[in-house]
């Protein structure tokens, strides 16, 4: 998952609105979102490593993960898959803060993990939304609109700043009932923005200006011209899925997922509705 846009406590009925794009190699085997057998999780599944990038459960637990782009940093010995982090949180009962504190961050390559539990919204004693990671200390996310891509949370990358601005405008217009016209279509349009950032706005993560530019849109589609011939990205890389999550104050959750094949829309969005806890 390479972009998370979060509207937290910005709507009177839906304290969490989450828009996300998963960027991945086109050839990496993946199952679309579905209820997992013998598990409370509804999510897509990475068939190569077995985990997920974003998932939800009944009662309003939500988890997502992004990697951190740091090509010069070596992989830790015996590295674990970052996709297991959402799975472990969603199948457990720990609060976001407790789970984040217990993560063995040194066993993973760089990551940010978003952890939410709607059951903590009313109590006020514990944070309901936490950002964990192994390049920063875990912290509670404050009310507002936030973005996480492949750097530090809320880093002012163009896709983050543009996405947050657009999500704030969308959240301000939403009624108490979400549907295709008032939420799904405009949210997916936001996530389909393929405009590249100006050169002077690009971050420098060590991959070179051409690739920084190709990775700069909200919706990524890498061509052979964007990557070095010997780079695995030249075989096809980009946004594979767009996901929308809305959790109400009682913990009821709605989840839409739009798939793409080689950067093009593949069928209608899937829709799941999970009950409150």
C-alpha cells in the first residue's frame, strides 16, 4: 500500500474515512478483498507472502500498512513480511497503542502501520487511531485530515498534500448515508489522479529523478521508459487497487475495493458491509 488518506473525526457520523491506493508489481499474485475463512478479517491477500495491505473486521477494527522507500537501507536478517502486521492486529484484541508498542520493528523493513479500533472512540482513555512504525515512535493521530505514503507520516509529498486537500473537501460535503454518487465515485476519482508532480516538488528518496517523478502521482503507472532496463519495475508496476473504508461511531464498517489490471479499471467496485461490535 503506497498511499493512505485519512479523515479522522471530520464527519459527524463517520469518525474514520480512509482512502487508499496499493501500488505493487503487476505480476505479484494477489487475491481481491473477501472474507477470510476462519478469521474475522475482510481484506485482500498477498499470495506471495500471505499477508494484507489493508483490512477490516466487524466492530470497526481497521489496519493498513505502507512501506518506506529507502533503497540504500539493507534488509534485516530474517526479515518478516510487513503484510503480517495488519493481520496480527485485526485477529487480536489489543488496543492500537498496546499493539504498536509490542511490535518488533527491527524484524521488518521500513514501514508505517495505521491501527484503528472504533470501540475506543467513546471512552477517551485510549487512542482509537495510532500510527506505528519502525522509523518513528508510535503516536496517536489527532483529529484532522492526514496522509501517509512511503515516507514519514504527513510528509509533504505532492500526492499527500493534494490528496489530503481533496479528501478534506469531499468529507465536508458528505451526508449521513454514503453511496455511489456522493462518495464512491468522487473518492475513486480522487485516487485515480495520475498527474505527476513538478520536478522541484519531488522528494529525494534515492531512486533518481525519473523514478521519483513516475512515483509522484496519487495513481501510479510505471512504464518501461520510467525505469532502468535492468530494474524489476520495468516489467510493470503501479496502482493495483483503490480502497475506501468508512467506519461509523458504533463500529459498523463499509468497504469498497476497485481493482485495476495494468493500470486500467477491472470490473466494478466490490462492496462489503460489516456490522458494529
